[in-house]
C-alpha cells in the first residue's frame, strides 16, 4: 500500500466507470475497486438496455434531470465511445380511459422534465409504428433508444483505463478507515490509501455507506427476470413497447436489442440485501413473463427462447418503504468522499451526467489540473458481420483473421476475438470475451464457438485450463487436462 | 469480388457432404466444390471417437474418425475440390453462394446447391431450465469436443439430463476418464437414444436412467454445486413433493438436436416445423429448385450409415437437374397420423418408387405401418417394435402409386 491514490472509486459499473472516465480528464491518480472479474457483471449488465426519455420520473428529481440530460447527448457519447446505439423511439401502450389519464399525467411530467417530442398517438399511429402490438393508443417518446449495456459500460471503463485509470478487479472492499486526511480502503486483495473516495458500489452502496460512517440507508433490491428471444422475431419489434407505468415500476415490457434480439421483462420482486448475489430465475417467473408480455405483443413463443437472466436494481427506500430519488452527497462526516446511494434505473442513461455532477462536487473543494493527453475517443472492435462486402474484403486483406469465423451464429471472427482477449482492462473471463464480441450470444449459445474461445484464452493468455473462468470469481470451467 | 461458376456447391464437409460429393463425382459431375468451415473435413464425426459407426455400411464397427476417413480418402483420391476453414455466409434463391475465409470473400454462382450443414444441440436457454447460471452446465456435444478434441476435462461429479445418444456416450466417456456419473434423467416416459447405447453406455457401467424425471433447478453462483430433480406426470408436469437434490459439479444436457438451417432460410426454403429441416421431395430437392438437402440438416438421423445413404441418393437427381435444368413436379403430399412424428420426403411425384424415412412419435409393440393412397394400401410393414429413437426406412413400390391424392402414413 505504498502508492497514494488521489481518488479511489468503489464499484466499476456503468456509473463508477463513467465517474472514472470523467475524472480522467484531470491530472489525478485514479483507481477503481471492483469485486467482480470485469465491469458490468451486476446491475449495469443486467437490465433492458434502454436509453430512457426521462418522462417517467417526478419533476425536480435527479432521476428526471440526469436522464433527460443523458438522453439528449447520447448520440454523441455513443459515437465518441464506439458503442452501438439506436434512437428507436418507444411507446407506452394503453387501452382504457384510466390508462389514458395515466399516460397524460406521464406526458405532463415528461414535458416539465424537458423530455422532448412526447405525444399521445392513436390506434392507427401506434400500429403504424409497431404493427404487431396490442393496444388502442400510446404515449410516443421519439427520443428513447436502445444501447448495448455491456459495451457501453466496457467502453467507459476502457476509455478511462486508456486515460490512465487503474482498474483493480477481484477486489472486494471489506472496510474503510480514515486517519490524517487519508482513507485506507481494506480489500480482499490488500489495502489502498487514497485522498478521495467515491462510493458507486451499486447493490453494495448501503454497506459502503456504513463503512464511510454514513449510516441509516435502507436499500432493497428490485429483482427482475428476463427472457431473451431469437433474432428471428427481431423484425417484429422496431422499438421498446411498454405498458402504462405505475408509480414505482415500469411494468413488463418487450425491448429490441441493438443486435436484433428481443428481451421480455422484467417483473419486479423486492428482495433484501442478503439475496443480492442470487441471480436465479424460476420457472414460474419465466411463464408469467411470457403470459404478461404476450398481452402487449403477442409474438412470444417458447421455440424462440435462447436464454433467460435477471438483474437487481438497488433502490433506496424510506422507513415506509417508499422509493427515493438518487442520493449523491459529499458530507462532512466523511470528508473528501462522494457517496452515491440508490443509483438504479435510469442510471444507464444518466451515468455521464451523474459523473459530471460528482466531479463538480469535487471541484467545490479542490481545483484540478486538466489532463492534456485525455482522449475521449474509444475505438470499438470492428465487427465483421456488420460490414458491407467491400469493407469485409478490405478487413480480411489487412488482417486475414477477419476471414476466420469462430462464432457461427453471430459471425464473429478470430480477429475480433483476439482484440477482445487483449482488451485494455486485461480481463479474460469467458463472459468478458462474450460481452465484447457477441460470441456465445447467438441461438446455439456457444455450442460451436465456446471450445474455440476457451482454447484461445488458454493460448493467448498462457493460462492453465483449470484457471479459465466463466464469469464470477470461482466459476472455473474445467478441472484440468484429460491427459498430461 | 468476382463470381465463380460451379455446377454444384456442397455446404458442409461432414458425412453427408462427403458422401454426396463422392457419389456426384461418380455420376460424372466434376465442377463441384465442398465448403467446410472447420480446418478439417469430417464434421461432427471427428469428435466421435467411440465405435459403432459403419456396422450397416461396412459390416464392421469403426470409430467416427475412421468412418469419416474412408470418405475423406476417397474425396482426395478422386480429386474432388474442397475448401476448409471457409464459412458460407449466405445462399440466395438464385443459388449465389457467398463464402469467407482468410483469403477473402468469394461468390459462387452454383448450378445446384447441396445443403449438408448438419445440426446443433438444444441448449439450456431453449429449455428455460430454472435456477442460477454457474459454470459447469454443458451440452453433451460440447463436452465431447472438450474431452476428445481439446484434451480438457470438464468435471468430476456428473448428472446428465436427457437420454439422447451423445449424452449416454458421454456418460461412458466421463466414467472412463475417472468422473463419477450419478444418473441420467429423461423427462419422457421412454428413452430418446438407441437401446444399444442404454446397454453399452449406462447399464454396463451401472449408471441409472430415470424416466419421467427432469431437472427443475440449477444451483451454484460460481461453479455448479447441485441440481434439483423432480418427477413429472404423463403430461410432463412436475409432481410437487418429488424434488430431490443431487450434488454435482457438472450437468450435461443431451436434450435434442436441431437441424442447422440458417442458410436454408436465407435461400427462402420452405421448412417443416416437425423436422426443423427443409421440406423435400423424393429427389431431396427443397422448395427452391436446384437446392437439395440431406443428412442431419434435413432430419436428425440415428445412425451415420443412414446419413451417407441419404446423401448418396440425391446425387443422381442433382446430375439430372444440372443436365436438364429441372426435375419432375412433385405435388403429391405425404400426410401422417398422430403416431408418426414426421416423414422424409414430405411430397412426391407419384410417378416412381421412393424411399420413405420416418420416425414414430412414441414406442409401439407389434405394430403395422400402413402407407396408403385413395384408401389403397401401397405398403404394409409389420414391426415387432418401433421406437422414436430409431429411424424407419421403407421402400414404396411404384405399383399402385398415382400422381394424385395424398399418400397417408399411419401406425396401428
């Protein structure tokens, strides 16, 4: 623990990585402590991947303000960071007079929030936008969109790393102490000293708050399950289709992904902190998701299921269980800290505005020197499958590995896999490569490519097979060689 | 990107593609090309190092690689061109085939296309097996590849879901490599794999097979720690109270194979919902003239010997198509009763004899397979037993066959 960090960020999700990236614009020694083996292994990678319009939040809240701000700048952000993003628009579909009242209220709060282009559309307009939907009218939000949540988080983190931020994976924070104006952060892999600390621990925000001496936050998890559908239904869903929202919950919806799949979900089950690491999906939930969403978009059939998953949103609630706005605070009880609590949806949309706000809290106390070498641009891995024939030929000419298809479903080439394996964060779980390339994400779920992927990690990273990990700490794929 | 003319492009260099190519060469077709995405010919046989292949065809038990090598040797001897490490990206209804390799993109204008892409495995996601998502859940073919081609051992304490042939073969293989295979669970009331594999891979190693059971929850946040298994009733619904926990570090799924028809769809070929393969006529021609299909991409076979046979039998037709530019019209439908899971072909000309291959939907004892048209029996086959695991091949004579009403296939 010889080195002193200027800022240590606890949690490398989309918000922690956005903060890291925004802070890397300045001459600071920045670290990110992440308990998992890569970014986006928790809430940031387990959601609907929607860039929200900002109409569903109470006026005056951080959620409303940061969401609208994040939405409006997202084209530029996505281009800068090389992230797949589509401004598809979105509809909230209703049928009854009560639905209409509710949508009108949503429209009004959206207008106050500054969400652009909202309008109520009739049956014909709705079915013109989404022919396969069931509904009589809708609230149309032309500015809503979809993003690859994995790649967005990865892009922020990689861009931060390329601008000098140190990512420390497999580092779970177990304690924080403060003496002589310095924090000591105790982790599962050693202690770190830092002048500033940021709590962006997502589901762990309550625990880290306690460690900082900021007590009393009650965090509940809202666990939502999803089903992923095959790309062959993708053309039937040009944009996210939502039901009329309640005060606390968006409702089970269907969302296209930027890659052409469809995701169905989530439901919302409130869970306590001791269940925050359980990512199981039950049969009952899968069935009820499909039944519910089929009343909105009747195109969900079991033959198209390719996978299911769940995510958990950290919600800060008051003593009555009422969900609160984001808490973003720099309190004197924990000097030189920024504490973020209850950063749930729409955090994917809001990450960069939140990050800039966090930086502004720092700037009130300390003046920073600009990092003149900061480069906001991250070059993505060029995807063979998304190119036209001419570009494909050119790619192969420059690098013959672009002609070798490793993943048959998503047509991912060896060149892409190699770039992903040698990523700027130096992570090498199987899931890390999957998120960066889409290998194993297709309908065969790795039936063809996973043996090749594992072999490439083994060779490129000179790893023993028994050290190859699927995703989480300890998720070893193999027990060893069959024969030495 | 230039376009190269070929009489026939064969998509896939596994057992079906190899057999089709050799037979087409024998029929005089020379300007043909096999395109194989892997670095070697042989397809899935390369990882099937157990024996039992070729009993019907060669009268001796061969391993998968040995069986494939006989065909590969012949391809090389005959000088049939093949490209390995080359993936077909698309096939148009006009039979334009685009392929990619490290040499670049190539487009072929084919006179005919033979689809022999084989099949893939059904996954956990497709079944939506509930529970967590730890490492240690594999499909049987993936385990086979890890062990036999990549020298990598996947686990020590094993449960197998599904009584498909590859699952049973992997039960034996894992046992021979020192793993402990606890049990095989099958949701159906009968096994889906061949009787010989139940004997040689399970019974001989004292591995129990539980019918009417399925995995109802997967446990473990990192590596698999165990599975919950439940009994199911005759409607395949879980019987509450029958749950039992089995500790294990590996779950192998052998829950079905799906013909790999993404390219067929790109060519606009009509598919059969039952086989998940193309609808073909007695010439093995699909709904797109000049595109043919055989092997596991058409229907999942029980034995590779039958794959080779099926692939060879389309060669003559391809040669005629190349020569004449068309084949006789086939608009006589073959329809089935509820006891037949599917047939190949699905339609015929009604003007010549043909081979019908089919499977029954559930096991039968002392049954008769009746094939009739206009209430006139074309053929009656008496069987002591008929199992869903086994393909049935029946030659239908020309005798009473007419190019008119549908042909009906039933089991009684």
